[in-house]
């Protein structure tokens, strides 16, 4: 962990918020993967295990009316922004009580009431959408901030460069957050990107680029706080490159054969969630009993959400064409 004076610089409340969110994400992911592997749920799912701290730190800093755009590997962003567990799980299970009435599933979570505006199944597809949301708030004269989350592979497609160019040109209140987990689908970073640091690309568009240890809650919180404050003050975008690692394959059938020997084991040994727990206890910020209570509370909330989703009805056939085309008001 960073050796900043955490009590003065961040505060105990924020640190415990990051840990609580990270724990919820970790436990939700473990539960959903278990249900899929047991054949109790059928869904295409992309695990964010190992990347929890990035979203938890950002979510602790954002207001409810701020916007977040994420990708198909987005459970951590969705939960950290405050999407309700019951509605989230119902959508994951394709139920009518879900955030999108069971029509989107895990890859298309949307919950505007929480500020989670889009989950896109297209690599890099959220970047121009995020720039558009930021432009809308700028035109409306609010101080809302939009955070767009994406992987390192998305920085090699046109949408990344187009969104960054316009955001820099118009000084949009947006934070581009690259979760650099070192692999784009099945391709190692060095095999697909001819630049050492994604953050360095921001210079091409005239705004700051910052590389940060995305698994360090203190460092991640500090970098995100500065980027969000800059956007909220009307000073324009920031590109955050949060270094991390994904603990599971691109999708659930992926066995990670393309990874270097020992690489995955080393990353899992440094799992950021239990590491943060140990650090909070060692620093005297929380006791083991207090953090056990956090975990128990999150397990209970997830169990309730699973029960709610399981008991919820499937979408009615009459809903098949609703929310697809705009209905004219005559």
C-alpha cells in the first residue's frame, strides 16, 4: 500500500467504503460464477475478479447524479456505482424485475437512477457514449462528471482516439479509466500495443494521463480524486491507466493457456481484496471483527438478492417489442 498519511489524506470512512464495495463485488462474482458452473444459471459472464479496487475507489468518490459507462466485464463498475443488488441479480438471471426487464442480461446492465448509464458488449463502444454524456452535462451547465471504463485492448480502436480527441478539444468533464489487466481477450499487451504506457497517449489530445496501481486503494483513490475534481471544475478530461490483473479468463471457458507460467498464480497471491483487509487491520483502521461483520452483511444482502431474482417471473412475451422502438405520442 502507499505510505501516505491515510487518515489525513483519505479518511477512515472512505477507506471502509472502498473495502465494503470491493467485498460486495468479490462475493457477487464468486456467487454468480458458482451458479453458472453448477448449471443453475445460463448466461454469458465476464469476471472482473482482481480488479475490484479500481471501481470501488472511483465509486466512493462519485455522486449519485454522476454518470458511469462500462463494458461487458462490468460487475465491479455496476455495483460500485450503486446499482441495487436485487434488480442487478434479476437482470443477470433474465427476470422481469431486472434493471432492463430481463432483456439485457449481464452484458447490458443499465440503471440511470444510480447513474450507471450504459453497459456495452462492444469493445470500446462506451467511449463515444461517455463523451456524449459529458457533452450533455456541459451543455446543461451542471457539474456532473462522467467516468468511462474500458480495457487496454479498447485503446487500439478508433472510438478511443475519436472520443479522446473531442473530449480534449471541448474540455469535456469526463474521466477515461483504462483497466489495464495486461490482456486484450487472448492477446498479451505487448503483442498488440506498441507503446509502453497507455497513459502516455493522453498527451496527443492535450490532457493529463496518469498511470496508477489500480490494486492499491490509497493510490487509486488519490489519482481518481484528482481526475474527478479536475473534470468537475471544468478543466477537462483525464486518462487514468489503472494497472491490475484479471484472475479468470476472457470468458468462463477460457483456461488462460496464453498467459506466462506463474503469472496468474502470482497475481492471485496478491489478491487486492484480502490484502486490503490485512492492511486495514494492521493500520488499526478496523478490527478483524468489524471486517467480518462487513463480509457477513454483504453475504446476507447477496443471498437476499439471489432469492429475489430466483422467485421473480420471466419476461412476458408481450414485452418482446417494448423498449425496442420509440413509441410515438399521438
